[in-house]
């Protein structure tokens, strides 16, 4: 395992321990509402602080982009940037619903190079390094081999931060549901993407994600042989916040269903975010 990935795994496991310990005392937590249906707890912050401490101790010159504390370091000149979601699925966690994860990715000169998604409930550790494949608990993983969308299980996420494009999303959902074997929405995008990499889902799409929701999972998928794009199939999904992914044949079939439902407002939102 690459030394940088080893440090990321150490950080993810430390955050996972903090989250697991806190899960036994949910009623005692202090919770703050950031926006509509978007919460942050003291556990999110404690887990993020633990991750950043481990990463900065090992690599003090690296920049940081984290969900709760934002950007640290000189992102214009830093070669390396860690992208962190300390607790992806906070709402699930606060309700005792055991679908949440820790997500850590490293970007080097604009390219994702290392990724960790850790599920503390299942003790499942998904890791990937560029050019070295994707693994789940030391076992090599690959995307699904299914070729017909009607046989596929597809993951998604219902928009919750920004409801502007809700009608477009439900039009996509209405068109995809009858063409698949089923749709799932557990509520942790990082874990959903890891499931695509492991072949548990055949594909996934969502609108309005942040870079820390996607970065690690996207590298897992590409290293597992899958494809990732925005709602038009472009590669700037980390900037636009819109994502479609899956095995190569399923990725294409999903795009064919999704793109006709792109409204002018949604297309413009992608363009604005890409140029931001």
C-alpha cells in the first residue's frame, strides 16, 4: 500500500472509532442545522479534526478541503489536496440508521490519486490508488458485469440541500424505475459509490453533491473498471456536483435516459459550477 494511502486509512479508521463510540449515545449529541435537511453534529467535527490532525502531522504542506471546516492551505500552489467528508450520512447517523461512512481522497495536481471510504458499522474498508486497482478489505473489486439495465440495481440520492431541480430529478426517476430491477437510496453517497465499485450496485446518479461526497468514491469506481461523468457524461462532475456512474454499458444506458430530462436551468447550473 502506498504510504499516503496508509496514512489516509489510519485517519479514516480513527474517525470511524470516534463515530462508532458516539453512536451509543445519540441522545447526548449537540446538533446544528446548516441548511434545510442538512445537519452537523459534534461528532462530525471531532472526526474531521482527528482526520486533519493525522494528515497534517504526516504531510504539513498539503492543502485540505473538508466539509465542516472548509479549505485550508494554499490551493493555488499546493500540489496535494486532501478532500474529506468525516461523516457522510449524518442524518442517518443521528437517527441510528446504520448507513454512513468516512470518505478521504487525495488529489495531486488536479487528479485523484488515492481514496478511502470506510464503513464503521460493517468494518468495510474500500481503498484505491491510481493505476493500482480498487480493494475491499484487501480483496480486489470490480464493477458489475451486467449488461442489461432491466437486470440492474441502481443507487440514487434524492436532492435535499437544493430543491431547485427536484422536478427534473423526479422525471429521471420516473423514467428509470420501470427499466431497472430496483432503485435504492440509503443516504450516504460515498458509500453508494463504493458499492458501485464493488459491483453491489450496477450504477448510480445524483444531483447537487459536493466534492467531498464524491471524490473518494469516484476513484474507487474508475479503478474498479467503471465510468464516471456528470449528467451529460462530461468529466467535470467534481465541479458541477452532478454525477452518473456505473459499469461501462450501464453508464451509457443511464445517460440515454437521464439527458432528455435535463432542463435549461439544470444545464446552466452545470455550466456555472464548472466555470466557478
